[in-house]
């Protein structure tokens, strides 16, 4: 991926100093290449807009001060109504701002296309994402396991997400990794991210979806390759499978669900959920037990 910071030479130190205050775990503290490039776009766009906003504020205050009632030196021309030079300045500066912002948005939207694979010599990890009321289900088809409200990924490894919804439209967002993207029933979207540093990052729903929306959060743990393999091996041992019956329990609305893991996933479950267009999946198996009113 082309690094946008190498493409733009616009000054952004002032915007960076202003916006970074108090933002240690959000979009202004990126932990991956996508988030870092989005941060550059944000700072450059802010700087360009401040090039208009600041002079307008200063000009407004200066105009009000100069034409105050007590200033006898101020010339008032009540019959004046047009100046070609002022019209030229008035329209040319906003036009240039629009051109600059449009250029940044155009180039950035192509460089950071969510469908565009990240340049890396490492094979990406495939993860299928399902948004429910009000929780997140993550299926690892390569490892044949699944998790609820927790996402474990290897550091410095591209992650290719396929996303859908098992209910209403929602929005998947990990601020420190970048690129919010929507999930919709009966459809799939794609997203490519990478965590360049080990750590735990907050993921959330950025689309209001009902009563449990505020609790629809999850942790993203970026770990070393060795830790990731150990986690996969331990998840396969001592955890139950995720099949249609268990998914039906998960799909029932619930709030603030504790993280859970499943050591096996029924083949084709994600595709079945997409084809169901958000309707409940049908299974001939009897419902499984539950604990404290929540799915196991």
C-alpha cells in the first residue's frame, strides 16, 4: 500500500498538536498502517480548512473593530455594491480549498479502499464477522474456530475480514486500526487491516442498533505469532462447537455478553447466515441448554 504520508507534503503540525490532546486510544493513536494513513488525511484536511477558518475569524473581528461606532477614520461607502477583485478572492480561495480537499479524498479513498489487500509477504488471516443484537461473532475459517466479543490476531499479519449481519445493519470499527465498515443482512463487505504493534485495542459498533448498542464492544488482542498459534491450539481443546443450534441461541438479543470461544465451526455457517438475509437459521436439532438465561 502506498503510504499517504509520503504522498502529501501539507503542513499538519498545528493540527496534530491540537487534536492529539487526550486521545491515546482512538483514531489519533493508530497502531496499524491503515489507521496511520487515515490520521495523515485527517490532519491534512484539518490544516487546509484552518487556512480558511482562521483568516475568516480574524477578518471578522478586525472588521467589527475597525467599523465600530467610535472610529471616525473608517470610511463607509453605502452606495458601493460590487468589486471584481473582491469577488475573485471570495470565490477563488474556497475553490482551491475544495480542489485540495477533493484531491486528498480521491487519492486517499483509492489508496485505502477496504477491499484492497495490504502489501505484505505474509499470508493474510481470514476472519468472518457477524453482527448480532448485541454482540459480535468472529469465525476463523482457516483455523475452524469462532469467538464471541473477542478478536485475537497475529501482529504484523494482514487480516482479511468478510462481514455480514444476522439482524439489522451495523458498523464494525476498531479506531486504532482504522476503516469503519458496515455490515448488512444478506450481503457481505470486505475489510483489510493490520496491527503493527502488540496490544489490546477496543472494537465497537459505530451504528445505533437498539437498546444494547452501547454495550456492543469487543477487545482486539494483537499477539505474536507464537502466542497466536498457542491460542488457536488451546481454543480447540475444551471448548464446544458452534453449529446452527448454538448460533440460534447467540442470535437471540442479549446485552453485555461475556467473551466466549468455540473450538469448531460447522462448515458453511457464514454462507448460510448470509443467505438467510437476517432470518433465523432452521435446524432439526433440539435446542441446547443455557446458563443464566444466556447462550453457552
